[in-house]
C-alpha cells in the first residue's frame, strides 16, 4: 500500500522502516520540506521510502499522523478527506498544554482527532509504547508476539490490523474511538509491552 506520514520524527521513521521492509511504499513529510528530510531518507536507506510535501503524504492511501498533538491545528483537515488515517499521536498535558477536556476524559484524544478530520476514517494505533522498541520487538517468535491495541470503526480497523500483522505484531481490537481512553497515554497500559493475553489481563487489572 502507499502510506504517507505527516511528521517524520521518531514515530514516522520507525514505522516507515517497518512498513517499507514489509513492502509498502512510504512518503515521509514534515513542515520543513523535502530537502530537510534528505538526511533521514539516506539514513533509513530503503528505496521504498521517499520524502514529500505534507500534501504528497496526505495523497497516499493511508496517512499516519505522527506529529506532536499540540500541532494538530496546523494540519488542514480538508487534506485528509476520504482517507484512512492512523492516529499515532498522544496527548501529554506537560507537552501539549493543560486541556481539561482530555484530562477529565470528556472526550478521548483520538475521538477529538477524528472529529477534527471530519470526512476521514480515523483508527488509533501505534500509540501505546515507545517506538524505539519496535524494531527488536517486531522480530519476536509467534508465541511471544507483542499485541498492539487499536481503536476505530470495524471496517477501518481491518486494514490497520493487516499492517500490524505484516510488521510482526498482533493487533488487539480495543473497540471504538469514543471508548479509547483505556488505551491512551494516561491509561494503565501505556508503556506496556506484552502478548495479547498479557495485554488483556493488564486492561482488566
Ligand atoms: N516517540 C515515541 O516513542 C512515541 C510513541 C507513540 C506515540 N508517540 C506520539 O507520536 C507523535 C510523534 O512523536 P515523535 O516522538 O515522532 O515526535 P518527534 O520525534 O518530535 O517528531 C515530530 C515530527 O512531526 C513533525 N511535525 C511537527 N508538527 C507538524 C505538523 N503540524 N505538520 C507536519 N509535521 C509536523 C516534525 O518535524 P518539523 O518540526 O520539521 O515539522 C517531526 O518530523 C506524538 O504525538 C507522540 O506523543 C510517540
């Protein structure tokens, strides 16, 4: 599949590498343009990964949001109309500002993102632990594979589940975006790296 990234830092680069190794075509983007990303492209060293503008990334079949939550309003929602969007962002009050609607769980952060990108199909994924661990964890044998929780509408999650399987993880379906508090950055599973049964036990605990 053709996958665009809006944001090409830790998350963008880690996921781009894994997706590219699985045979997908990647466009990385940031606010500073294609030239600025050339060193990153050279370092990643996979011909499936190219740099593009934010518009180029947004034009791909799937678009991953991989920027700090507090820059959301800088991305034009119209760019992503009709797209399958993977929300990998996390809200942290210290970094993103004290916003009671998130702190008090008036709305799940990814539901807020989905409301912002009206006309897009948003799936929450790849948020639950540090991406620095993804490469080594992706190579674990079948019985030890790590579960990655996702949330969103049933039809939209199927493609994301297949992406997760293709890069060596097990998807765990955590339901709809409106209920995704249980897998967001202030939940008890944040930072947890475990198999599917271990994740289920942690969610219950
Ligand atoms: N790091 C992790 O392990 C991890 C794990 C799961 C989830 N997350 C979440 O994923 C998101 C990204 O984290 P990160 O660690 O990858 O951050 P990062 O390393 O700081 O990278 C952020 C990237 O986003 C770009 N950017 C910022 N605002 C943008 C905008 N409005 N439009 C386009 N590009 C923009 C930045 O480049 P320019 O400044 O050049 O535009 C940079 O390429 C955050 O919400 C974070 O909480 C992080």
